[in-house]
C-alpha cells in the first residue's frame, strides 16, 4: 500500500499541532494538552520524548474523522435515520443510494477513515516496537495497542479484510516507501484486534492517567463490540458476502456472543471512574461535556488554533480537524421572518452559537418515518421518553434582542405577540396535525397555526428535506458569546465529540443475550436500565425549564417481554441518534436493507408537506464500503491487481 514515510510524517505533524494532548503529558488542569512540534520522523521514536509525541498523535488522529461532517454523512445518510437534505451535494446524495447519485470508490467519504487510520496504525506499531527500549511503561504502551486495534476494528467493519503488512511485515513499523499491498482476511484482522485489545485490557489502568486517556474499560468496550461484531460475521444470517473471500465457521459465533456479554457485564460490575449519568439530558448537555458516561472523545476547546484546529475569525473550514459535523443536521431556521412592533420585518430566530441552533447547512434530513406511528419516536414514545426532548430542537425561541435589536415583540401565529425568548415555532406530534390550520399562516415557510397558540407549528408527519428537527445533542456551545449571538457561530464547535459511552455496555450485552448469551441479566433487564433512566427528567431543554418527571415505571411497562434485534436497534437509535453509530449497527446485524430500503419524507421546498416514499437499492455487496480510489491510484500494481484489490461491488 502507498505508505510513504513523508506521508506518515505529515499526518503526525498535523496531529501534534491540532490535538488537545501534551507531548510532555503534563498540564495544570490534568487534561491532555498539546505542545506543537516543527518536525517528526521515524528516528524520533528511539527517544522517550519521541514515543510520548507518538502517543499524543494517537489521540490527535480521532479529530480527523470524528466531528467531520462528511464522515458523519457516510455513517448516517442512507440508513433508517437520515437521508440527504435540500442543500446536499453529491457527498450526501451518493450515500443515500436512492437513485440521485452513485456510491463509488471516488465518492464514498469512507476515504476519511482509510486515509487517517493506516498512518495512525503505523505510528502505534512504531511505539510498540520502540517503547520499551525508550523506557516507556507497559501501561503507556497499552495505549498504542488500544489505538492500533481501534483503527483496525473500524477498518475491518468498513472495508472487510485490510492489510496487516504496511511494508515491513505484519503489524510491523514501516519506514520505507511501499507501493504494493495485500489484503488480509477478516478473521486474520480480527485475530490481531483481539490480541491487541486483550493486552490493552490487561495493561491499561482502571482510571485514566489524565482526563480523556484510555483505560481498561475503554478497551473492554471495544473488545466486547469486536467480539459481538465478529460473532455476527461468523453467523452471517443473511449470507452477506465478505472480501477477501474466506471460510466462516458459524458454530463459533456462540462463543463470541458469550464473550461480548461476559466482558460487558465485567465492565458494568467494575465501572471504575465511569457511570451512567442520572438523566439522558445530563449525558449530552454541553455544560456537562466530558462527564463520567463519556469514555472516549475527540477533544476540542475554544483555543481556535490549537484546541479546536479551527480556521480562526469565527469561520469554519468545513474540514478536519474541526468539529463541524453538527452543521449537516441543521436546517436554515434563520429564514423565518416576522413583523415587529415598529412594523419592520426581522428574523425572530437568528443564527446563534448555542446548542439548540448553530450554523445551518441543511445537508442531512431525518427520515420522517421515525416520528410517526410505528417509528422509534412515535407519539407513545414522545409522551414518556425524555430522550426525545434531549435529542432534538423542537421549539425555536426568539433571540433577536441578542443582536442589539430593541423591538419589544413580533407578531406570531393567530396575530398574537411573541416576545424575547418566547417560542416562535414548534414541531408538534403527529396526533396534533388535525388541529392545525396550514392555510393563511406563514405561506413562505409552510407553517400552520393552532387555536390559542402564538407559536407557528408543523406536525412531525410533515418533516421535509428543507425543514426538520435539529439534532440538539451535537450542537455548538461557547462560553464567549458575552450575552450576544456569538461572533464565532460560523466556526467549528469547540465541544469534544463523544465517541464511546458507558451506556453501550448495556446494549452490547443485551444484543448478545438476544443472540443466545447467558448470564444473570437478561436482554429485558439490560435495556430497562437505560429505559428507566430515559423516563427521568429534571430539565426540559426545549422549554428551558427545570422539571421533576419520573416516567420510569411507564417506560419499563412499555418494554416488550421478548426483546428482539429490531427492538435493540430501536433502543440504540433512541440512545445514539445521529451520532454516527447507525450504519455500523445496521451492517453488523445485517438489517441495513431490511430497515432502510424504503423511507418517507416531504419535498425540497418549505411549503412541501406531504410525505413521499423513496426506495433505495442496497445490494449485499454494499455492506462493505469501496476501497478509496486514491489508494488504488497510488499503488504500483497492474490494473488487474488493482481490480482484485477493490471490493467486488465497486469494480466498474
């Protein structure tokens, strides 16, 4: 494969310059922090300082796909959660597989992973080979073992079998230019993943050496997920092809499902510094970032140059290492207009650097099926599950006063007055649709009115590619807005991107239990831990008000007595909606085509309100992403060898 020394060097420098980590491993806050270097080459690995710099870059590389909007797209668009939005370009339309584009080796944004992971894997191998001689402890070396396995796990799920030999031998540190490559089989890659993660579990500490560093339980989470995923691959219930072709022993699947269950329960019973937050809101509210439920994240802060990797001046680059993914799931709410007290027409809800709003791009729209009868957010769920409120921006509060405009009010629905901080527009449940008058209200945006309400409304069964609920969980948050809208609202978010959560142990174990794993907690018991938590609410973020609600009993009563894989997938959607889990969940369980081949949404215009059904072509070969064209172009191999290197579904 094309692993030039200078390419590795370039990526490592980028990591050191952009990651919130320290090459000296010290900071006044005990949070991993960075000091930039001007050069970084393989000989640097012979020193303790060099090894520590390499460890820094392992954390840095997470920013190059987590928080990248195009990576979020390839993980969400085309699933049963998201389709392309009104302003989408080919990156999103190609991924949707609905006939408006074509996913190819040139258009698949899974290239973000391929282009980042192998350099990081090589760095990890360099640390592993040279660390002991440089005086690095087993605990620190275990971080390199973890990240090498972490990247290989993402790669094997995404592309199938991938190379273990980068030019110097299997899992060896390579420093020479190599322009040929051979893909290993899926079992060979998983064998390497298991060995690295087992060593990481053994040697990592229970508690992080600094905030954000990996631990035994972080390694347990990925080892449990790898066991679970490999078990599904072995069982292969839908006969999904793999590549390179190899034998699968379905009888071995049971062992790996059990391993996933046992390891998850070990982590649950030995949580160390990790714990479920008391409410789902607490997990995702920006003022509580880096809480005890978040086990791994791609870190950012408000230091634009180093802490955020930003372009500066408040304008985002739309590229890594910035965290700009939230833009994609945000519609252009700023096009709302209203007549004010003076008669002037103003924007009642303006672009603001707060979690509920932020920079709109309208690239990814949530599929309407999810919000209506039969969907994961149907009206029965909305009534008792706090995750609905703590996942979406459903009510849009006015903020014109923060721009310096002193207008006392604007005219809202039914000619009623809407003041500063009041709600101007709301998404309401499907059951309310019959009460809404959509004629004569706000013709421009297709809003409706309900009797006695000052806010304009649209029922969620009219979600369109143009307007839709924003994913509140991943929204921007800044501490330097100074009471205004925020001068850097167009930039990347300085929030960390959450990658791994303690809650997932419960759903991994539950999924394994559905597949036959045995233990003292059933799938029903495990999902109800999270469902009971979801019934508790101490703050309503859409109303911006403290509440005291406990629907735990109702949530448990609504749990079916027999848990199925489809129900697990529903629960995973409610826990991790729009965060980049979905394509991997559907591919692992081989449910992608079954659950995502048809969806409904309204059109591209603001006044489009009637749902239309769209179909997707999801062939079995697409359960693997294409090897990026850039990789193929860079190899000195014959055309036939390059064709054989590519996954079969993408050979033109």
